[in-house]
C-alpha cells in the first residue's frame, strides 16, 4: 500500500482582495470581489512507504498547496487523496497521529520555554505512553545532538538549533510520514548540511516516508531519491534524482587551466563559454561527442595545469525543466 | 521654510492621518455615545438631589460629554515616541532641524484637532439626546472649545513626556496607565470635582489634571467667563511647565544618546 | 469514553505549559500584574467616590458594586491569564498560524486560545479576590456560587471574544473591530444592574454578552437561587457552544482555502 496517493488533485482558490480597516472588512463580508486561481491542476503520484521525495518548483507552483492538502490543512477541490490510508480532509483528527510536519516559518515550539517543555506537551497531544516517550525522546535528542540546547528557551537558539528542535518535535510520535516545508530556509551552509543528513538518517532508521518541498536543490540531492517537479500547478516530472541529472540535460562542463593564454579547441558539439585568460570553460553536448574525445583534444592542444569535468549545476537542470526544455529530454 | 510653517505642515500630516482612520473615529463616537447613555441613567437614578446649585442630572451629562470630548481627542503619541526610541530611529531624528519633540507635538495636535472637530458634533448630539435638552445656561458651552483644546494640548504634552521616558524605562505602557487613571480620578472625568470629598479636591488642585477634563466640563454649569479665563491661564501655566520639563528631558535624552551611541 | 483520560491529561498539560511560559519572563510578569492591581483600584475609586456621596444608585449600594467588580475582575483575569490566545486569535488566523495546529490531533480552538497568557490577568485576579473578600463573599456558604459566577463571567467573555475574532475567517482585517468590542464588553459589564432596568436596555445587555459577563453572574452571588444558577450556567454553555460552532464553521472555510489572505503557492 502506498504511503501517499494522489489522483487528479485539483485545487482552486477563490481569492478575494484583502481589505483595509473595518469599513473594508464590512464590505468584504457582504460584497466581496473575487477571482479564481488554479493552484494545483490535475496532479497525480504515489509514494511508497519509506521513500524520500522532493517536491521542487518555483514560487507559486503549487508545492505548499499540495503539501497542505496532504497534511489535511486544505481540502481539495477535486481528486482522490489518500495519506497513510486515510482521507486527509475527512479524517484529519486520526491522521494527526500518523503524520508529522515542519513548516519552515511557523513553529510548533513555545518560544519562551525550553524545547524540552514543548516536547512534554507534545507527548500529551499525541498520547504517548510515558516510558515510551522518554525512551524516544532520549534517542532523538542524542541523534540530533540536542542535550543542552533543549534546556534553553527557544528564542535564544540559533535558527539551525531551532530547526533541529522542530524536527525532534515532529518525530516524537514516530509518524509514518513526515512533511517538511522549506526546512532549510534561512540556514547557513553548515546547518543545511547537518539538517539534511539528520533527516535522511532518521528516515532510514525509522522507515518514515519523507516529502519535502524546497527551493534549494541541495535539499533534493542530499536527502531524497526521487524528485517531483511542479510548475504552474502541474506535475512536469517524476524521476529519480540520479536519472534527472543523467538524462535531462545531456551536457557536461569542462574547466581547464592552461599555461597558454588561450587554447584552440574547435569540435562539433563543443561550445566555448566566456572565461578569463589561461582559463577555458567548455560545454559539451554528449549527444554530439564523447567527453573522452574532448579531453584528448584539450590535452593535445596545450599544457594543461588543471582540468575538471562537471555536471551542470542542478539549478540549471531544474531551470531548464521549467523553461519547458522538454524537447531535449532523453528517456532514462 | 520658516519654523512655524514647518510645524504647521507637520500638524497637517497628523490631521491627514486622523482623517484616514475613519473607522477609529466612528469607534470613538460610538464609545462616547454609550458612555453618555450609561451615565445619563446613573444621574437619573440618583435623582435631582444634587449638592451643587443649579446643577442637575442634565448638566452632569453635559459635563461628561465635554470632559470626554477633550480626553478622547488626544492621540496615543507616547506609543509612537516609545517605538522610535526602541527602534533607534530617534537617533537620527533628534538631530534634524525641526526639534523632534516639537515635531511630535505638532503632529499630535493636528490629529487632536481633527478628532475634536469630528467628535464635537457627536458629543453635542448625544449629550442633547441623552440629557434631554440643553443645559440650564447653554451660553457656557461657548467657553468649552478653547478649554477642551487646551486640555488636549496638556494630554499631548504629558504623553510625549511619557514616551520619552522610554529612554530610561523599557515599557512605558504601565506609566501611561497610571497617568491616565490619575488624570481620570484627579481630573474629574466622569463627574465634577465638586462632588469629591474635600481632601481629594484639595489634592487635585495641585496637579495639572483638573485642566485636562474638569476645566472643559464645567462650562456645562453656566456662563462664567471670568472663571473660564482664570482656568485657561492656569492651563497655559501648566502647559508651560510641561513644555519646560519636555525640553529638559529631551536634552538629557540627547546627551544619553551621544554617550551611548544610540 | 476512553478518550476522557488522555484528553484531561492534555488539557492539564496545556494549561501548565501556558502558565510556565507566562512565568518565564519573571520581571515583566510581576510588573504587569502589580500595575494592573493599581489600575483596577484607581478605576474603582470612581464608584467609591460616587457611592460615598450618594449612598445608593437605584437600590445598589457600595458592597454590591464591590461584588460586581470582584466577580468580573476575577473572571476576566482568569480568562486572559489562561486563555490568553483569545485576544490575538484574529491575527493568528490571518497569518496562518493555525497551520501547525491543524496537523496535530487535538482541537484547534483549544490549542489556539490556551497557548498564550497575559500576565496582567493575575493582577486582575488578585484585585478581584481582594474585593470579594472585602465584600464578605468568600464564606463557605457563598463560595460555591462565587466560583460558578467567576467561571461563567470569564467563559462568556472569552466565548464572545472568540466569536468576534473568528470573523477573521470571513472578513480579514477584524483586529481593530475585535479590539473595540473587547474593551466595550469589559467596560459595560462593570456597570451596576439598576442602570439596565428599563425594557430596551435590559434586552441589549442580555443579548450582548456584557450582561452575562457582569450582572447575571453577580446576581448569582448576591441572591443565590437555583433559577439564577440555571440562567448563568445555561448562558455560559450557550455562548461556549456558539463560539465552538462559529470557529468550526470558520475553520471549514479556512480548509477550503477561500478565507482571507490565503496566498496560494
């Protein structure tokens, strides 16, 4: 049985213009002006238990909306939704025990108290048996290295520390599914790496399904095995992360540092990118020519001091997808 | 731009802001109406046995209307000043050509003027309706506007003073509440000082509070131009004192800024 | 009801956490509570002076006024100290702060209102208890009625506030309106009963919650009777039911995504 199943999800919002002041509020009550916005338009996918899936897309693409439908915060306009075997709109109360959620910008921790106090309250919310709760809490606090951090008031913590506490809070009740909405937003590079590794490890050891939304493709690469790309409310792509890179943009980038100021390379399928003297940057179209031939040509044309062969940055891959570069797609 | 013109312009800013918050103005009018409704019933129930000559339930309702009129028109300028101090904005504003304090006062007076104009007719109509007519000597009402305006000025001056205290105290709201309560009690907001026990009346006369509410309110009791002028002069005196206190405090504040770096 | 035990445990934990959070800022807590006591006493001074002068207003004497103040201050104080989130509910709704609560398996309204505490409320409680003691209402024979009255007063106040704040689900910027009504209700619950003897005013003050926050519970303390008890408790239950119903309706609207300020993304 799938952990998450979506079939033809459609979510339409009737958006009203926000009013100012109470004259406007009164008007808003009786004669509102509305327009329709289709946030999600026929999205379907299924996620197996234990999978880690990234939900990627630009702002306004429909990621957060989909996540909210899955976690029961919003009701779909049309379509079939099953999460942990339950229908989120109808069985929200029951679903609460089986899912955990971390919304990057909204906290479930009490700001003036230590995180440990929030954990205790959550134990009551999720009706956890005391002994089981204590054991679980100890396990998570060790894994997330919280120790002293959990004893300080949350408002005194750094963003990275706070996010670790939030994650522990969302995992206390052993949810089957964890929804993460922009979990690494605002974090520095080190904190991002820490969070990503922790989420991945937890998912592996607990067997919990993870669905995360992000702008940051690093989240996608380090945590997840599968990517769902959404744009303008529609699912553009549903691929394993690796396949995305390999098949989608069949290009590689080669950076060379040479003794000569300039290298003479002229091969079909090789494009020279602008760069500084002594440095050469080439983009190789793998459909036209193999990397080995290009490298051989480079080595033959001058004295090479440094050479690297790279995949194009993930941003570019994803950006190309949004740009509708589907024509260039090669089947995986 | 000359200094008076600058201040006038700032008053205009405050006035325009008050005009923009129409819903709040309606709220104040409704509040005024409800308070008058309540107290009209209080005075009716207590009956005509009023200890003051020529002052009956009707005049007492008018008294309240005028006193509230002065009080409700003063904007919460202490909040704005406190916010400036907290955010540190005040650091750059204290060195601008128009003295910061003067600017705040001018803006607040602009707002107060708009509110006085907006609440005036409501106060009049509500009082007339709930009291059941004009006071025994309606000429007294003509003396009310300047006294109410002066009352508003005194409120504004004291509120700016409270706001400036944010330099030393973190949260000025408690100071405001206490000042407001003192103003209501010693200023005779809900009923005239003449109804207070002797000792309390004596205490009140040493404070500026009576000029905040009572001075405007007692115009409901009759046409007494001489007394009104005396009260006005007294009010001006208090305003000057408060102004001096403001000046001194602002200088201390600036000194503190320079020392602490804002 | 197998659910009763864990639900009670949850409620107890929620209130305990809330109280702990409000005590976390020690200095501010004491200051706010202390100043509120002063504030209340000064406010009451009016009635003290008035009754001192005029002995009685329509049959009510100073002790009656003290009782009124005591009950309302206690009720209101407990309401803002324990259910402090009520005051901010409209803004929480508008800012989407309910989302994390929707994902949890416990009732959203309870969590939303019981997750904040206003420290000054304790000052009100202290004032209220003091006044009730002065009025001689803390004797064993009147104490149960006092407790019921205080509970009714506080709950009706909170429930009516929830109803108004929940309008944010439909109309957006209700914060200012809610604030005015909040102050209004409190203000008008503090006026003596005889003022509302006339037909229309009596009606107004029972339909508007001020009557059920103020003189109905107080009448229960002044002249306890089964009928008064039934009226007070009935009104309380009615208002609470209304509050839940309105909030649930609003929540359903929120879940449809069509409430104000929802930004689809």
